[in-house]
C-alpha cells in the first residue's frame, strides 16, 4: 500500500489517534455529560440547518410547487432544534427510547435478511449481528429512562476510540512502510 506524504508525517496521525483514544476513554468516564452534550450539539445543528432551509425556501424556491413544504420542513427542524436546546435532558430521554426501539427493529430486519440469504457464506455472522442489535436495543429499552444517561454517550465514546485505533493503525503501517523503504538496497540483486 502506498502512503505517499503520510510516510513522512506518520507521527501526526499517531498523535491524532492517541488524542481520539484519550477522548473516547474520557467520554466513558463522563457518559452523562457526553450524552447530553452530543444531543445539545445535535439540537444546534437542527436549528442552523432548519434556518438555512427556511432561508433557501423563501429566497431560492419562488417557482417551486413544493416551496411551502420546504419552508415547513425547515420550520420543523428549527422547532426541534429549539426544543432540544431548551431541554436537552428530555430530548436525550426521548432519543434514547427511539434509539432502543430502532435497534430492535433493525436487528430483527438483519436477522430476516440473514435467513433469506442462507446460501451466503456469512449468513450466520449476519444473524449474530442482528441478534446483537436486538439485544442492545432491548437493554436500552428495559433500562429506560436510566439508559438515557449512558447510551448515546457510550456510542460517541466508542466511536472515538475506534477512530483513534484506526488512525494509530494507519500511522504504524505508514511508519513501517517508511522503515522498509529507507533500508539500504544492498540485499537487492
């Protein structure tokens, strides 16, 4: 694999990976804070996105048949964003319950897809994936509303750790390739 400029700057990526891993581990220690902060940021994104959609609907869609619907969609985003920012704890509670039920439904669908594709070599792995999604969803729903304190923060923290591990792996591979490419050519005929 060719890493180009990354071979020279692998330390930067290694440092980024370490930072992501550290943030992920810190997030695990502060799950309620990470959960509520993530939901508040999501609310801010909804508010800004909705405002931009309203502005676009008013100024750029004068000839569209669906102009009113575009403005309405933006208004719904704005209302959702304001509600989320106004009470991020309630928003976290509602989103966690939706997340739990969504995982159950997605897991059940994955299992159904796996059984429809029994001729595929990895159908058992697909089934396991579905079962784990259902299990996680059931755990979230059964522990609700207390799962609101940890579920979203856990997902964000684990994602940070996985991203950090990914950066570290790429950095070490680039370093390794750099080391191989800088060896003397005396062994080549």
